[in-house]
């Protein structure tokens, strides 16, 4: 059942991406010939609104085939009034960017739904206290709840961590222990740790770990909008940063995951409840949006790059160069997919 949920989530995210392209193309008068979810052999299809709606065998992507556009052969063009080729560079960019934009919008609404349901967050309850750390020396104990730092109320573990990291000098901490309030003063110490990209970094810490206690946030409408916006921006920034680190070699290539990782993690999320599925789906949706904006000719970002060239220099990219770049783009894309699949298989058997 969880595997079917994974396929449904992945197909839904692809559908919304392609729907963005579809609606934008129709808006500027481009005929859409095929709207496909999946690649390869056609499983089912029907005709509606002047185009074919198709479900294909391999559910690892999708595409909208517009009149005059064919990624498999960029030389195939049409110059009819309803063709992609006769539209201005700005109109083409509008069509191309609409797909990734649809993924960002979908992620926002998924985060909004999570916020309405009350997102679960880590409570500021102490689990482990590191020996000889500032927290250990000051007398903090397991199951202590941090209520405030320097008179700032603390509701989540994340709030507490940010205040400690940005602190300057000693901290006055209000702690609840067994129903009683205690006041403790300590000074954070710069300590080595690892970040979400598994890199060793240094930051101010006091030497405590979370007890894993969670609670639901009660958010008003403005806080709900703010939560959805901040989460969408955070996810986008995280993925952009991860890609940059992967390209420059700061993150090893074996950290790259493929479709097996996506299906497995979505499956795991489905077992944890609908809110976990929404959260992971939002993250993957942002991932699809970001990846499709990369300047690789086989992706939306590559086509945007060609149209920006035409917009600036008032001429199309040389046809021979475009064909070679498109082939190179497909090679890069399939190489990345192959690496992700190889890493996934290694994780499964390792």
C-alpha cells in the first residue's frame, strides 16, 4: 500500500509540473498535442480539449508535447500560428518557467495544509547532556525543559538552538524541572559538529541533545501563511545549496539519491501519517522545481537559456550547436539519473 502511495505522490507532482506548462502554453495560443504522465509505451489515453492525455509505462517523469517542439529532434519545427516556434522568446520563457513555478506553488499549499493541521515540532526538552560541556557544568539534566533564554520565551528546540548559536556572552536560562522553575547562567562554547550536508562545522553550543519530545504548533492565519512561505523558501535554498556543494565537491557524489530513494522515503513517510507524506511531497515538489531550472538543455532551464540568448542577441541559437548541446544535456541528465540509481542500489545492498 505504501508503495502505491509513493507512485501516486510522484505522479501527482509530475502532473502539476506538466500542468503548469500546459496552462501557460494554452494561454499564449500554443497547441498542445500530448500531455503524458510517464515515459515509454502508452498504457492508456483519451482525447479531450484538442489534445491527447496519456498514461505511459515508466512513471519516472512526464512531458507536454507542444506543436513545433521536440526534444528528441530540435530540428523538427512548425511555423503555424499555433506553434511554439512562432512565439516570442518571452512567451516561450513564460511557458517554460510555468512548470517549475507550479511545483513551488504546490509546495506552498502543501506546507499551508500542514500548518493548518498543526505542524509537529521538537519541544525544548533536554535528552542527553554531554559530559564536561557548559550545560553539564551548569547542572542541566535530562528531562529539563527550557522555558526562556535571556527573558525570551522558548517554544521549540529550533528557537532555542538559534538563540544559543547567535549569542554573545553568557546566557540566563529559565528551566522547568519536576514542576519547579530554576534559573541557570552559562556561556556557550564553540564546538565542532556536522550540518545537514554531513560537513564538519563549528558553532556555539552548550552540549545538550533533544529528548525527542514533540508538540503541535497552534498557528493563526497570518502565522500559517508565514510558515508556508518560510518552509518553501527554506526548502528551495537547501536544495540550491546542496546542488552547489555537490558540483564543487564539498558533498561527495555518493550522497546523490535517485528514484528508489524517493519512493522509499515517500513510502516511509506514508507509514508515519498523512502529514509526513505532505511534508515530504512538498520537499520533492520544490526539488523538481529547482532541478528543472538548471541550465541543462534537456531541462526547462536549458530551453530558458536558449530563449534568453535569442532575446538578448535577436537571433536563434545556431541549429547545429543546439542539437549538440541538447545531446550533451541528455547525456548529463541520464548520467545523473544513473549515478542516483547506482547509489540507491548500493544503499539497499549495503
